[in-house]
């Protein structure tokens, strides 16, 4: 795949402003993913990851991870192969969160977003645009998506929060924040995946299914 262009997109609106825009209107209206991502350019992967992470915060064991995990894996695969903008199958492009879900998610993250937006800004974009950076980000997202899909107790919120950091780094075009997300992702995968044997167990199940 061709490396994504390294030129900067106009940094017109921060993450909080984007979420505020999606939250306005009829709370029962469903937002289509194709409309949510429209016009975001290099930032569209970040918004897709942000929206895909919302179900992880549903306080029902197993449900949130079963929805968010595969979506995160899909994003990770596309990042791994260096795609410039996310691709969604037609049925997913027509789906999306209701506005009231965006309101709850925005309100949940509001205190953190207010603090973070004072610190984050477009910088060190080589950690976002370089082909190897794409590959590494995609690999971590795939592994985190797998872990999120597994029924590991009390981890949905933790993985969800970590994925929000990845999403913010992509949305705000902040390579330093992406570096922090990489480090935290490696630790999380090491602790909950490798050391607990969860990834190995999942891989064994997939091999059995294929065989």
C-alpha cells in the first residue's frame, strides 16, 4: 500500500468540538458512520476509532467488547496495511451511534478532554504518517481489539480508555501522544495478553477453527 501523505490537514476543530457537533439535534437520530467520517481526511481513522470504542463503556459484561473488539480489529488491519482513509462495508457505513449515545460519551470524557486539549496539538507527525508507524499502530490495535473481544473481567473500561488515547492521537495529529499510546498499549498487551495467556488461548481457538 502507498504511504499516507504527510501533509497536514487543516486543524479546524478539536475533538471536543467535533463531539459537540455530533451531539446536537434529535437525541434519537442515528448518525451514519459515512456522515460522521465525511471530510475528516487523515483524521477519519481517529474518529472511527473513537466511535467504535463507545460500546466498550457499556456496563454490561461481554456486550461492549463483543461490539467494539471486531471494529477495532478492522481499523487495525487497515492501519497495518497503510490505507489512507478507512474503508467500511456498506452495512457498517449505514450504521452508527444515536446522538444520545454521543452525548453520554462526550459527557463521560468531558473532564479529560478539557484537560488534554490544552496539551495536545499537531506535532511529530512522522509517528502518525510513516509507513512503519502505521504498521505498528495497526498491530497494537489488532491485539488490543482481540483482548477487548475476550471475556477478561474488569478490562473493558481499561482497554476502552487506552483506545480513546489512540483515537485522540489520530484526531489531534499528535505524534507525542501516539508515542504514549504505543507504550501503554505494549504494557497492556504484555500484562493482559501475554502474561495471562489470553492471546495464546485466543490464537489456539482460531487455529482449531481453521483446522
